[in-house]
C-alpha cells in the first residue's frame, strides 16, 4: 500500500510539478550521501578513539557538531522543498479540475447551442423546401416566383433532378432570409447553372458570394455537395 502511494505521489509530482519533483529527488540523494558520510566519520571516530589523545577527541567533536548542524539545516530546507512541492501539486490539481469543469460546461453549452441550431436549420430547410417549390406563402396568399427562374429549374430538373431540388431548397432558404443581395446572386447562379456551356469558375464566384452574405448556407449539406460538385 505504501509502495502504491509512493508511486502515485511520484506520478503526480512528475505531472503537476516536474521541476519540484526533480529538486526533491536530488535533495533526497544528497541527504543520503551526507548521511553516509556522517556515519563513516562517526564510526571512524569511535573506532580510533582508543588511539586518540584527549586533545584529538576534542578536535573531532566540532567536526561532528558541524555535521549535525548541516543535517539540521539541510533537513529543514528539504522539508520546505517537499512542502512547496506538495502545495504546487495540490494547486495544479485544483486548477486542472477547474479547467475540466469549465470544459464540461462549454461542451454542455455547445451541445445545447448545437441542438438549438440544428432545430433552426431543420426548420429553415423545411421552410426552404416549401418555398423552394416555386410557391412562397406570404400573408396567407401564394406568391409565384419569377417565371424565368421557374423555366431554369425545369430545364435543370430534366438533366439533373437532384441538382434542381438542391437549387429549390437553396432558393427557398434565400427567399426566407429576405436578403436582396443574396437573391440577386442566386438568380445569377441558377441562370449560369442552367446554361449548356456553364462556366465552373463563374459558378464558384457566385457561390462564394452567397456564402459571404449568408454563411449558414454551408449547413445545408445536400445543397453544398450538389453545387460545389459543379466546380470542385
């Protein structure tokens, strides 16, 4: 159990305070070396005491006292280092827990926002699908989209029904946005797509213009893949 706690403590030290961990480790090694030196001197003094005069014994005492003093000072320093190391570990652990809680909160909030945005997107797609079918419901009265646009849809639909449906959804989405600039670009886009000799660079230019005005269009996955496939 003690070995497990020691290993766990070492792992935490390396993770949360690597510099402090290394310092404590080095000080422990120095302490052991000093302890060995002290015992060697002490044993040597005791062994040779029978051969030493009283004056020699008196000379050995200051050396031993100095070693004891060094041990005491070093022990205090070592304990302070260990205490600071432990405090740093606890502080880092608390900060990590705070970061984890903050991250979990952000994930939760992002999830909530994603769900809300998904609902909004689905609502917009559904509305776009309805308005994209050429009829727009406004003030309970049907409004017919420009006949030129209808003809373009019909022409595209004969050759590529999937692309025509994507354009209907996109057209309805833009119509719901009430953005006149986007509407003008969309008219040019679907007009270029309906041409027999349509130019991919022109289509890309119109598409980039729509994205710059209504970035949320990129969320319409089916629409994006159908149109970008014309120039990628």
